[in-house]
């Protein structure tokens, strides 16, 4: 989670204002809250949304790994079962936190 947050923070506006090294989950919660203010997500509890996001993506992917990734997997295929697990987790998260129309 820390590596993902640091990597992706370069692509987010005003990400330099977040203390990513000390509390990555809080930084992501702040981003989710900002997405809520912009009407991109409906997040009444941003910290809980982070827990849901992590559970639907990273934790589920870790639970589904049958073996640890080997050193030769630097060029692994896209659309692997791991990629699909994470992709479907993100889709589920977005459906759950999509803003309600109207």
C-alpha cells in the first residue's frame, strides 16, 4: 500500500501536501474525501472507504495468491488472475462508491 501510494501520488494534483510516508491510508482517505467533494465518489466515511478499497483489491489479491511471486515475474502477463482480482475489486469499489444521480 505504501509503495502504491507513493507511486501514484505523483499523478494526483496537490499530492505534495500529504504525509505519505507516515500514514498512507490517511493520505488515500484524504484523496477519497477530495473525490467526494468533487462529486466523483460518494464517501460519507473516507477512512472506511479506504478499508473497503484495500479489502477488495490488495487483501483479496494476497489471499488468492497460490504461491509467492518469483524473481522471474517482472514481465508477467497482464490479465493474469492477480490482475483480474485487483481490477474486479476496483470495479466493485467504484460501483459501491459511485455518486448517486440527481
